[in-house]
């Protein structure tokens, strides 16, 4: 969990295993690798018919309905401009956990996926982006660009904070839905990069540079290295923005421009 949802008392630790990239033992949800020339795909990255068969703007899998990021407030306003199908306890649509047939709808029906985290914290990027966003033929939308752009392929996602208002974002999404070539550009990263989702299978070769495999290597080292984090509260808690800061700022701007003209791409 993120620091916003899992506060830790100010104790001294000699090792820490968490999702933060500069931790002694880092266990992220996923990572990006650059493809060797021989591994780069040739030809079309995503078939035009896949895009043409999409019919619904946005999908969102979510179970936590009251969050520190206040993502639910943003989506409430976004739904005024575009259809958002919400799967899980926060919506009226159901999809069993790890149901491949259900998740395939992200490839076949939807244009965009909301990879909104429950809190906006440094390095906190979960399966919402690594699995659902990048594991399907869909464009992920994240809350804050600076959180993810260092770790994912360039031009592979859309960031909420790149747009002054929710209306601005909605208009851009409408533009992409009506322009096949512009939509396809968001998949060109697949020519040069591969995104890997770490599902926690410690026997998987992809997991070995991270998490418990990394812990095991350190424990067997002689002499065993020491990593003392004296002020763990500062190290942990300072990674997150205050509750609702980003969303509240955008909603305030949305209200200020409410009476301005509304431009739609056709």
C-alpha cells in the first residue's frame, strides 16, 4: 500500500522492502525494458480494425470508493462529458478478479482506461497501469505525469494534470476517438519498449531482480550490507501529496471556466 494508506511509526530499520525505487530492496509492480534491435516488431503495432470496433470511451476497474487522491470526484465530473463504465463495488458493472474474458473488453470495446491510483505518491504505480493499462490494446490515463513518466515508455499514456480542466481532457479524448492515426500513435512505443507486470510469482524470471529474490541475495551476502534509515517517517510519509490536492485544483479551475464556450472535436 501507499504511505497515505499505511502510515509507519518512526522506527529505525536496517532493511526495507517496498515499492519505492531507491529502497534497499525495491519491489515495484512493474518495469520497462528497451528492446534489442532483433526483438523489435515489424509492421503494424495495433490493427486498425481493433480500434474501429471500439464503441465505449472509458473503462475503470475500482473497489475503493473514497480515496486520498479523490479520484472518484474527478470521475464524477468526467462522466458529464464521456461515458465511463465502472466495474466493481464503486459502479454498477461486475468483473470477477482476474477474469480474462471480462478484461478482454479493454481490448475490444473501450478506448481508454483510468489508471487512477488511490493516492498520489512518488513511485506508487500499481497494476492499474502496469497490468490493465499496458496489458491491453487501450490507452491508459493517469492522474499525474511526473509520477509515472520516468518509468514507462514515452508517449504511452495520457496524464490528467496536462489539462487545465476536465472539459479539456474530454475534448482531447473525443478527438482521439475520431482520429484513427492520432489514436494509434499512442501504441508506437511498442516498437522500442516492453512493459512487464510483476504478479508476485517468485519463480518467474522477470521477478528475480526485485523483491524477495533481492532480499534473499542480500541476506546471503557476507558481510551482510547494512542500510539504516534513521528517520523512517520522513523517508516514508513525505512521498505523498496532501489529500485531494491535484483533483481539488482541477475542479476549482473547472468551476471558474464553467461559463466559457465549450469546444467539441467532430
